C-alpha cells in the first residue's frame, strides 16, 4: 500500500466513482441526491488526503507522475471547484427528468483526469489525464439531451476537442521521435544539448497549441463562447473553473520543468497567446447580451493574464500563475453561482444581461454579491481580484518584460468596461421583471463565502497564499 500512498486522492475518487456508477445504474434518478452528496464527500475527502504523502513523494511509477506541492496545490483548487459544480446542479436541473446520477459520476472522473494533469511529468500521463477529463466534459456539455443548444454545444466541443487532441498527439509524437523520451526530465535534457532542431520546435508548437485549446487561449478559443452559452449553467460553471485551472497549471509544469532549456522558444508563443487572449477577451465581450457568453470572454481574458505570469518564467512567474488561478477560480465560481439564481417568476433560467435591470432595488443582497464578483474580475481595488493581476505584472516586470506588463494593464482597463456595464444595469437602470426567489441555502452560503474571499477581507489571505504558492512553485525547480 505504501507504493500507492502518494496516489491516495486519485484512488479515493476512482474507486468511489466506480462504486457510485454502479449505484446510479441500479437506482436511476431516484438515487441522484444520494450519488451527488456522496460525490461531494468523496471530493472533500480527496482534498483532505492531499495533506501528507502526496505533497512530498516526488516522482512515482517510474516518473510518469510527480507528487509534489505544485500538484497538491493544483488539486486543492480542482477538487473543491468540482464539488461546487455538483452542488450547483441541485436546484437547476429538473429533478424528475434531468438530474440523473451520471452527472456527478462524470465530474468525479473528470476530477481524476485533472488530478493526473497537474501531476503529470511524462507526455503519456499528460495525454491520459487530459483525455479522461475531456471525454467527461464532452458528455457534460450535451447533458440536456432535449435541449438543442446543449446538443450543439456538445457536438462543437467534441469536434473541435478531437481536432485539438490530434494536434497535441502529433506534437507529442514529434517530441518523442526527436528525443526518444516521454519524460519531462528527458525532454529538458534533449533541449539542453544545443540549438533545437526544426522537428523539436514543431513538436513544441503543436503540444502548446493543444494545451492552449484546453485552456481556451487565443487563437484556440473559438469553442468557448458557444459551449459556455449552450451547455447547462452548472456545467458552464465547471468548465470555467476546474478544467481551466488544470490546463493552465499543466502548461506551467510542462514549460518550466520539461521545456526549461527552450524557454526562448516557448516564451514567444506564450507572450503572443497572453496578449491576444487579454485583448480579444476584453474587446469581444463588448456587444454581448448573454451573461454566460460574456463570462466566456471574461475567462479568455483571465487566461491571458495568467499566461503573462507564465511568460515571466522562473519560480516567481510560476508562483504568480498559481496565485492567479486560485483567486480566479473563486471569482468565477461566485459569478456563475449568481447566474444560476437568475430565474424568472416561473422558475425558468434567464441569461440576458438586460434581465438584471434594477436588481439592486428588488434584490439588494444578490446585486451586491454579483457586483463584488464583477469588480473583482475587473481587477478594481480594493477588491481581492486586483491582487492577482498585480502579482503577475510584478513577475513580468521583475523578468524584464515591462512592455508586456504595460500591455496587460491596458487590457485590464479595456476589459473593465463590460464588467462595469453589468453593475450599471443592476444599480442605475429601471427595475425589470423580478426574479423568482431561489431557496438553495447551500448555494447561498457558497456565494456568501466566495464574496467574502474576493472582498477586501481577502487581503488577509495574501501572506499565507503567497507563501504557499512560492513553495509550490519552488517544488518544480
């Protein structure tokens, strides 16, 4: 058992998900509540199991995965975010016809895949973890079989995801063909021998292109707005948080650990993707009328800021990426939990930004929470969302990339417009049709908790979180 101790979180989720899948098969829709809450408990137990062996075991299974503080930090973000996605589905799906047990099981398997992604130290583990997460995500996107938008979202995601997987696999085959190794350490040794060959550079480009798709970074972002809008809102909440964090952290480990000697080669690609994501995410959201579509462009914009930290390189850059993604996931979960509560008087989901008109007068508490998340995503002080942006800009400046930091600051100013537009609609427009009262106390508690974290009270976390991200990033070097 000692050999498997470092993988205890994945074992808990894998075995638990398999058992719950059998329970789901025999209980049908009657067992959806039992399976859902069991899945939430499994994710919380797996998070608790990260303390100890997984955070300092080092390479395991002949270097396929590395269990270090970086991997544990990533999974400590991913598992709770996955649990919130399961809780969010309770009051949203029609319990009698849609909320089947498979939803929770799929998220558990996706969480296993994401756990492998952030701990992968081999191209084999990278691909296996990423595909396990992706296969579950394709099904989740098209979860509402009677909804045309959901079916379209699933189909688009599957087709484009298959293309991205092909690109990634081709890149992996090139890297293996020119280096003879799949391990990140072996890749680093191969790149350190001298000027990389053209084949190696092509492999590097294709692998980063495949990862950019999973993180929805420009120019591989094209699926994001359509899938976010068409997928069920709890699924969109999931897509915008855990898988995005897993993809960004996987790219960080690969670049910093496996491609370190080729930093000059991959840094050019990352800088382009960062700036393109920041500015396209800021500008393309201007004309959106659907709140989920707007938050899709917001997620593209935020990935760009995280990539600025990655472009900075070194331990400080990796630490800034970890800090950014931790706070980003909380902000995104809070924003989408608020979107889940947007329901008309008949209880049907509403997604138009115009429906938020005058919300501050009819639902002041709800409007205040939504405003906190919007201000924080915009990076406006004194909200806590300002600090992660400051951290990545400081990392870029410390590495000598002042122009990159200035461009990022300019992108922040441009992107602030559409966040402020939502706040203007809630606080300055005449009230529209009132929303129905949603009685989901657990979700309400989660919204309150997320709002407190991203409020100025979050500054109390700066010291402990900075120390933890510094140590997690240091485990890569």
